[in-house]
């Protein structure tokens, strides 16, 4: 019985990890604005678990110009780009209608 319960816990934990299914982008990411939206181009980056809906090579920071969280993320992205430092970006697993994965979190490497 103990073995069965531990097996079920392992299966549940694995299924919850797979349910997230967001992409992971590690490396240098070039920022650029277009139509009031911030896009990132993975340059010299390792891309893992890219969702099927992400048909383009860009990742996108959700439109939130003026919000403190957006400004902080943009400052981190821009300073890392100019300092030639790598970032670790995770996606939400969902995409825009254009086929860009939406960014969930940004961390310095």
C-alpha cells in the first residue's frame, strides 16, 4: 500500500510539472519595441520546452506600459543586454495571436 501511495504521489507531481509547459529561454535576448510592445529575440540562447503555439522566434512581454512590474522587467532586460549578460526567461505556455510566447518571469543568470 505504501508503494502504491508513493507511486501515485510521484505521478501527480510529474503531471503538475507537465501541465505548466512553458518555454525556457536562457542566454542573451535582444530587446526591441514595435507598436508599443516589447519583444525579445533569443540571441545565443538555449530554448527548452517551447510550446507548439509559439510559431515565431520572439518572446513577448505583456503590454503594460507604465506599470511598475513592466518597468522593472524592462530595466532588467535592457541592462542585461547592454552589459552582455545572460537572462533566464520562462514563458507562460500560452502565446499571442501572432505566435509569440508570453513571458512569465525574468531572472539574471
